[in-house]
């Protein structure tokens, strides 16, 4: 993914957007720090639909009894 300075992105915003729509997103930097990303709306929608791990856990179709309990084995000895 290419990086472009904010001032250059402002000057060529239409081209930056066209490239993002064509599958070439850009990282916008300000004072050398990565600040934002320009990507196509289709790509944004794909990324926004990816569920979080917590959401996946809440959607688990089984019962609590389907999940195995952790073994209560003592930890191994470690030399420090």
C-alpha cells in the first residue's frame, strides 16, 4: 500500500480516490505519521462486516456444557 503526504493527497484527491476504487488504497501521512487510509467503499463494507471475536463467541450455538473446562493441572517448574 502506498503512502502519500496529506498535502499531496489534497492536491490530487480525485486521483487518490480513483486509485482506491481500482483496488489501490493509500495511507495518508501527516508529519511523517500514518493518519488515515483511503480505500474503496466496497472494501470498507467488506471490512465492516467482519465480526469481532467477542461477537463470534456470543453467537456460539451450543450450551455451556459443550465447552470443555480447563484442566486443573499444576504448572510446570521454571528456573528463573
